[in-house]
C-alpha cells in the first residue's frame, strides 16, 4: 500500500516509515522544511510538502494514498490547548478525504488521562474527557467512524530508545536545570513504556489489520515506578534524587508537572492477541542506563 504518514520526520514517525518500507509498503511523508524533505528522500520516501495547519495539503495527500498514519503533533506544552485544536482539525481533514473509501486512518492517542487511580487500563476503556488535558485525537477519530471512515487508534505510553524517552526527556531537562532529579511523594506512581521500534511494528500491524474502531495499546511495560525513572536520571546526570510534594511539583516540573505524579499505565494483552504483536526491544530503565548522551550534554 501507499501510506501517507504525518510526523514522518519525527522520532516515532521516522521509525514507522522504516518499518513500512521494510514491510514492502510505499510511503508518502509530510515535510514542512527543506531539511525534512531531504531526510525523507534519503530514506526512499516520496515527499509531500505541508504542515499540520495546511488542511488542504493534508486532504490532498490522504486522497492520493491507500491509508494514513497520523503521528504528527506540535509538542509545545506552553501552547498545548492550541496545538490540541490543530491536531483535531488535522484529523478531521484527513478523515474527510477518506470518507466511504474503506481506506484506513490510524490516529495517535495516549494513556495520559486513562489510568488515574486504576489498575493497568485495557484497550476497551473509553477515554474520559478532561478539561486539564484537551487533546481530542481519539474522540475525533471515533466521530469519523459515523462518517464512513475506517479509523482506529494507537494509544502510546512513553516511547523510548537511548536518545529520547517521551515525557522522561523533559524530566531529564528539568533535572539538569534544577540540579536534582525529583519524583512526587513516594514515587510509586507508574508510567507505561515501549521501545520506539516495537511501537513502529505495532503501527504497521494495526494498519494492515484495517479494523475500524479498534483501539490498540503500544505497551511493552505496563508500569515503571517513576522513582526508578528519577533514580536512573540521577545516575545519568550524577545529581541527587529527591522527593517533592504534590504542592511543589507544578513549580518544580513546570509544563510537565500535570503528568509527573500520575499513573500513566496500561495493558496490551488484547493488542498482543489481536495483532500477534510481541515487544522484544530493551526496557525504559535499560535505555536510560545506556543513554550516553547524559554526559555529553552535561559537558556541552
């Protein structure tokens, strides 16, 4: 199939692109810059110029493709609500080009508001609305089902390798700035995680499955205690590891303070059974302990 991928030059998107190509698919990748276009061409990808705000460009690319994987998102938490609205409009534009066509649309969501106060949440759990977390990618995809769009959702936990680790990357930046690696309370709240290569393989399998309305959890580890994460960051940066109270957390962690003390956990039992997906790559703490860039960034 010829697959249009938004976020094709990003951390997760670039891994998905390689997985699709290795699986025999062709890829049309969204690029907003000359540098991005060059990287896609070097990877053997057809380039489609535009960005997430250019809705007509998104519609035209989706119309010429056999399916769409939407991973693009503007990760600027200082304008999070606006970026969530951009994401919603982008998904609607992609869906409008696929109505009634039976061509799949795979949308990216997360576990951010699902697991608060719960055991690892399963795939059939609906995403509750939250004014504090206005990202509407999943709700938008579900609304498209009523318009004849074969939409499905991948919920991501912390996606990692030895270079990036989802929200943990921001926690590392805070620890470097503050001179301490912190957790909230006893630090026993847990974050689910998956290696980026395992996540990319799941996207390909989900796309090929083409099951309308499906929700998939790209979860390799159901929940890593945040204290373990903070201690790994402390080891990497060679800084003390400390506890912060819930009241102190927003000021200490800044834009990611809303997430730090939460359980962001999930189960992938159903996903593994339905797709035959088995994560095999290293875990989050393993990757953090092998992230040699800690020392390099400290001395930069």
